C-alpha cells in the first residue's frame, strides 16, 4: 500500500511540470497497477505501516482512483481555458491522497483525520472552479454541515479508545451500549451519506461545483459515510437492534420524499443530486439492518451509484457546455441535436433506475431482501422508492431528449472522442462488474 502512497506523493511535481494529458495517462497507469492488490474477502491484505485493504476498502480506493482519472478526462474546459490547470491537478491529487489514506488506514482515528482533510480540497474545487457566485454559500454549507457533526465524533473516539484500549478495527470485538456514543459517532456519517433532514448541503454543493467537483462528491465523498458506518456497526450490534429502526424508517420515507422533489426540478444537475440522496438513503438503511444481505447490498450499491451518478453528471456537463444552460426548459429535443449522446443518456438513466444488467440492480435486490428480512413494513416504502426512481429517471430522459427544440439554441458542436471515452468508461464497469457479482456478495 505504501508504494501507491509514494506514487501519489511523487506525482506532485508532475502537476506543475508536465502536460495535463500526461498526468491523465499516469492516473490510468496507477488504476491498473492497483488491480494487482485485489482483496476479495473481509481479511486485510497488502498490509504495510497501518495501511491495508479488505474488499470494502479496496473497492472504495479503486473507485476513488477511477473517478479521479475520469475527472481529469471530463475537465477539458479547465485545460482549454487555462484556468490554473496546475493547481487544479494538484487539488485533485491532494484529494486522492486523503481519500486513499482514509479508506486505507486500519485505525479509526487516522480514518477520522483523513475523512476531515478530504473536505478541504473539495471545498477548494467548489469555490475555486465553480460556476455561479452562489458557490461560496454552497462551500460554506458543505463545510459547516460536516464540521458541526465531526467534533462530537472526535470526542466519542476518545471514549472508544478508553473502552477498547486501541482504535484498530481488529480490536472492535466487544459492544458499546451507550446511546449517546452511538449518536455522536454516527451523526457525522448521517450528514456525509447524507440522511434525509441533514441532506440540504448536497444539492447546493452539486449544482455549484464544476463537473470534477460533482463527480468526486457523487462518486466518493458520499461513500465515506457508508464506509464509516459499515466499519462501526459491529460495535453497536446490541443497541442497533432497538434503535436502528428509527433511522431506517426516516431514510426510506425521506428517500420517497426526495423522489417526489426530483419530479419538480428544472435543473438537470439538481435532479441528479437529489436522486443521489434517494439512493444513498437505501444504502444507509441496508447498513442499519446489520444483516449479511444489507452489508453486501450496500457495498454493491455504493460502487454502482458512484459510477452511475458520476456518469450522469458528466452528461449534464456535456449538455451545459453545448447549450450554456442546465435548465430542462432549454435542454429539450436533444435527440435531434446530439443523437449519439441520447444513447448514453438512455444507458446511464436505465442503470440509475436499476434496470438489468446494471450493478444497481444487484445492489437493489440485496437491499430489498435485507430490509424485507428486517421488517416487512418496509415493503410499502420500498415499492414507492423503486417506482419513483424509474419515474424521475424516465422524466429526465424524455424531457431532455424529446420535445420541441428551443429556438434560442443556436450554438452547437458535435461530441468528441474524449467525451465518448469518458461515458464508456463510466458505463462499461457499471455493467461488467455484475458478471463477477459474487465478489460483492460473498465477501464476509
């Protein structure tokens, strides 16, 4: 694991010295090198200096590498405009290092430290390369929502150290039955995932962020919450049986409400951002059930959502670069303007609504199994969630691709190979991973 950390650290001079596309190439080289560390169970492999990977952290780090590589591929506009390209590469690299260490460390305190550090480059991405003046407000929202919840977590970490005499995951064998510690420890993850009621920072941050910021937020930052809870639920097994039902109910009802909010959005990015809240509510519920199906389904859904949501943000950005607007009232009849792109809208939105053969379907089946096993009362909300996820995906597709072309759209240029490659690299893993679904399902 140290070799990858050193590779990333030694890429820092490269950000300031070499070309944009050489950096891009080296990112992809690192992705394929990381394949060699494949972990396929709950046992940690590649252990060195507190770092190690089991399947959960391996998939999260791999997703981070993949999304960061694609972020550079999507940010051609920053490269062409020359808006501080070297600094942009550097911020993406710092973000990747902090994510790599957050997912890679086998110690809870070090996870917490890098969990917090990853906020700073994300904030700089949003405030530095965002589009509208409201990006400052969005950045403050992001920062304060997370910081408000993170200090209580640090204090509860000290309690855990006193209880276990260690903060290594390996030593989390006994249970903590304090409700206060449960809330203090998990609230930061609820904000990060985000759970309904503490989700308001997410749509704001997404809408104001540049495409790279949206991709990393949807692809990785939300997964930090799911990852942290999957690691820590083992400590709250006894307490969780009695109290998790409240949060499961809240997430499922909230997911349904957010699905209804999606249908009233006129901004494409905002719609995709709200759909993330809905999907991650399902992941949160899955982890909270504390059964096998729930954990396996949450991991699958996190990987699937990371690829699918990131791809949809790329599509929204491609339309935005062409037409200068993200409004659904202006992005109409795109099938007449850019027919080849309509295929990718269809493929990614069908994956978003969990149509076969996408990884989303595998995750959703496991999560529905898990929640039905936990409580049969969740059936109603699961039906509504599944139905409305199809509704808003079809709404976005039909509204943007069909209808009368807006006559004010006079600027148009066809898609480049770079954009097709970007979309293919989102869609292919999403639908090929399902062929080796046993890795996600049989990992504990």
